[in-house]
């Protein structure tokens, strides 16, 4: 009897221990399973297709080469182009500043969405989610459940997160949650025009057969197959883990250091160095290989997205910045800036700079879950909110042959404008039956349309959280919490004074615009499966208290 009682006590204590440490147990299982997924082989050289040895002779003007450089989660205050810079300006971005000064700066540029995948789809297609159905960011298998469990175990005062297991199980697989193959991308348009098209880096628009880069118009694709910038134990890496952030905890457990090439998802290999530098090395090879034919290069960086990892050289170069995570982050921004400089230098060396369009932007604003309060200053909010901090992004466009250096555009523009702008610049014609929400903003970049605006009204949405900007008025509408926020951005660009209660007639008119926009479109391809609370004015590292404003993000 004593033996049985002892066994029962041991089981109870073991079970309670596992329950108390259930998040650590779950993460250990995630790490165990990730290590047994598709193996990662040694690095291998990419045999990029080689263009002609000499340029074709023609009396017609050559179409411009096009390079789009997309940063990930870069806060608008992370670059010094607008007078900011990481760590109160200690870390400058001279190469990005040089690109901006050499062309057009869009001073009111917006991401298509405050989260990566939907924003990238809008860059590729020029269309809102109400047309494509691609509204929510695909999450790797198990991530939704894990992030909600971790978030609810980290008691920083925020309301609870919710996970809909039934909706997740009934939807598409992670691989098939992608941009529909029927959508026409900028890569497909340019390929039809005779461009050689190359994707390097992050994709996040689906891994199913119809949604991969190669299926969506890219001749070649060097694909980010997982998410480590370097192996965690690399002698040249400096890591910064964020114990207060559920997303970060999942990433360190799940992600590997891996790439693949041209849809070979089962043939993953190690990149040859820190990701920002590796993608840049390969981009320069692409530029050299295609210097005698028109090319489109989409360089989609993973930096400065978590996990926070920097090279030791960059970490030392930025100086003694506190806290440690800010120093690592600053080093990552330095690497991003170096990439932009090397791309521009390569164009100069190959004699291509004059007739190459270089676009630089970020998929959304900086993330509050980094615990770094100034990355989106002076704007409120973070990635995963539609306050200005979540959707205000840099947009610079350089084309020495056609865009005067030092051009400034103050009218609001959006990521949906990139596709039609580049299509028009290439001389391509879009299909007659294709409805594109974006505008060709090249006339504004060139200074010929500065008295008007490309858009009177812009829309953002994710489930029940929706936003419209009409002229200078911006309205947020949310069902959780059930609240409206109304701002006059001309007078209050940092959204400090909510006028919703005092302007009910204006709120009603703007809600009509939102309703018309929703009614004109299609349903999302798949449902949202989690709802996560996000503080508007505090980072994830800060204590949330009663009275602090928050939104719920359905995804």
C-alpha cells in the first residue's frame, strides 16, 4: 500500500510539474520536431542563369532594370533619412540615406498592411485583400496554438489571447495558405515584357505549387526556407532572446538556418554567411549575370525581423548601446544599410545605375514585441496595429535617368502603388480585365503631379479591425474592444486626440466607406484562427495597466 501511495504521489508531482512548466515542455517538443523535419545540407553554389555576353542593339530606349529591396519590420525611426536613427541617432544609415537623396522620397508612404504577408501580396499585385482574398498571414503549423499558450503564460497585464483550433483544423494547410495562382504579379507582368525575373530572400506568400515564387512569375528563386540569420551557436553570431515575447520564444524553438532554390523545398542547404550579407552577395551575382538584358530583382530581406541576431563585427561597430537587445538590433540595421550600399555600388561598377529603378521600403512598421520603444517615433503603435507606427514606412525610388535627385512627394501613397508604377515604367501593359487598386505614382516622383494626390481614400483591414483614411481623416473601427478612433492627420499626425465622440456624423460617413469597400470584395481565402491583444502605446516588455489602449489583432 505504501508503495502504491508513493507512486501516486510521484505521478501527481510529475504531472503538476509538467503542468507548471507546460510552455517549456511544449517548446522542447517544437524544437525536437523541427530538428527532425527536412534535413539541411551543406552550402552549395547557386548556378544563376547567365544573360547575353553583349547587350542587344536597338534604336528603341532600353527598358529600365528594376530592383525592389524590401526590409522586414523596419521602423521608420530606424533610418536616419528622416532625421532619426537607432539608439537616439547613434547608428546612422548612410547608404539608405544616399539612395533617398538620389531620387524621390515619399513622405507619407504606407504599408499595404501592418503585417508582412498581406503587405507583400499588395506589393506583388497592386490589389487589396478584398480582391485577392489574401488577408491573413500564414502561420507555420502549431504556431498559433503555441503563441497563444505562451502569451497567456507571460503575465504582463494584457487581456488574454484566443486560439480557434476548430477553424485552424478546418482550413488550408500552411503550405497552401498562399496568394492564389490566378493573381497577376509584377514579376509575371515584367517577364511578359522580356525581363529576367529573380527573387531572393523571404517570400511568405505560400509554398503550395501555385503560390511559390517560380509559379508567380520568377525565373529563379533563392528562397528563405526557415528563419535563423545564423546558427545560434555560430562563433560569429551575437544573439538576443526576448523572454517577454511569445513569438520570439517560438522562433528560437522552431527555426533553422536554411535556404532552398527554385522550389526544391526538400533540398534545403545552409546559406553562406549572415543572411543579409548572403542575400546581397547573391544579388550582386544576379546583377552581373544579367547586365546585358533587362532584369527584375526582388531582394526581400529577413532583417530586421526577430530572432535578433547580428554578426560580431556589426555588434562591435555600433558601440556600447544599452540594453543588449537594442545593440543587437542596431547591428542588424547596420547590416541592412550595408546591403543597400553594396547593391548601389554594384550598379555603378557595372554601368547600370543610370537606367535602373531602385525601390526601398519595409513591409510594415517596427514591432512592439521587441521591447524597443522608439523604433516608430514619433508615431503611435506598432506592427500588428493600424496606428501610424504600424503602417508608416519608408518608400524611396531612385532612377537617375528619369527621377530628379532630391524629389519630395507629400501626398499619401501605398504599397499597392508599386506594381502599377513599375509596370508602367517598364512599358508593359496590364490586362484589360485586371482591376488594380494602386496608381502609377511615377509622375509624382518626377514632380509633374505635385498639386494632386494619387488617392483620396485608402483602406486597411484584418478581420473585424478595419481602417480608412479619407483625405486627412483617419478612422479605426474595432469589435474587440468595441471602439472607434478618429483622427485628423493634418493636425494630429501622431494620433493623440480621438475625435470619434465629438464627430459622430463624420464617423458614420467613414463607416459607410468601409462598408462599401468590404461589400465590393470577396471573402478571405481562409479564416483567422487567433486573436492577439496588442498595446498601442507600450512595448511587450512593459507592464500593461488598466486604462492603457489596446487592439485585438485577428489573424
